[in-house]
């Protein structure tokens, strides 16, 4: 590999590393934010009334589900009031793998991304992130527009992309947890992730411009 191709490859790896850290961090923050978002959504959607269950108890079930999805040492899904079918458990295990993969990628790449950012800032090479951040700002807007037109189709496509089975198609009679995880809750999660990612892209572009102006 020639010197020019090697430099281009290193630049691409640096760009990909920083964008991946931003993406995985946004996903992590969004997931953590659901501990606040879920009870608000549950109250607005009147889920306690629909399930004839106090909000605190419903929230406890949600925390049990999230604990299973996050902690590798929890191998059995147990919710106080919601039994799960084999297909339901299989789907949540798939989700668990994605959650853990996201967290691992974030933890592994954060130190490297910080090192790359500081090095490029010190050597006046932050301009290499301008185009990736501009694209990172525009692409989610197009995705959001598609989702706003038909969120059902977007939600189904999202699951087809990330899950190679149909276990995510829950039957409320065997997996009643789906009754208290309404589509509106997931749409709010997507909106939050969108806002956080767009804010990160704008902040990154601002920092790139600010550093560039200081060096003039």
C-alpha cells in the first residue's frame, strides 16, 4: 500500500472511529434516558389503567426487563407480572446482544476517539471531520422524514435490518409485555436519539470551525 493510500486509510479509520463513538454514545444515553421517559409515556398513554396496575409496579417490571437486557450475568428474563414465550425470550436475548455490543464498542473506542480528536486538533487536521459531520447531520434528517411519513413501515424495516428472524412479532396473549411497550414509546426514543445525534454533529462542526478560526 502506497503512502498516500495508507494516509487515506488512516484518515477513514479515524473518521469512522469518532462517528462510531458518537453513535454508540447516543444509543447508550437514549437507552438510559428511557428510565425517565418510560414512566412519563406510561402515564400519558394511561398504561396503568389499561393494565389495572399501579404505575410503580409497571415501572418495576420495566426495570426488570432493562436489567436483563443490560447485565451480561443475568441469563434469565424474569418480570414480576409479565410472562414471556420462548420466541419472546429469544427476541429479548437478541436485543441484549445488541445492547452489550453497543456498550462494548463505546467503551473500547472512546479512548481511541479522544486520542484521534486531540491529535488532529493539535496538528490542525480537524478539517478531516467536516464532511463526515455534515453527512452525519443530513442523513438522519432524511431518515427522520421517512419515519415521520410512515413510522409503522420504518419500525418494521428497522427490525428486519437488525433481526434475522420474526421473533419480534409478539403475540399479546403469550407476551403481554408488548401491551405496555406501545409504538409511541419507541417513536419517542427514536426522536430523542435523533435530537442527540444531530446536536452532536452541530457541536462537532462548531468545534471544527472554532479551532480552524483560532489557527488563522
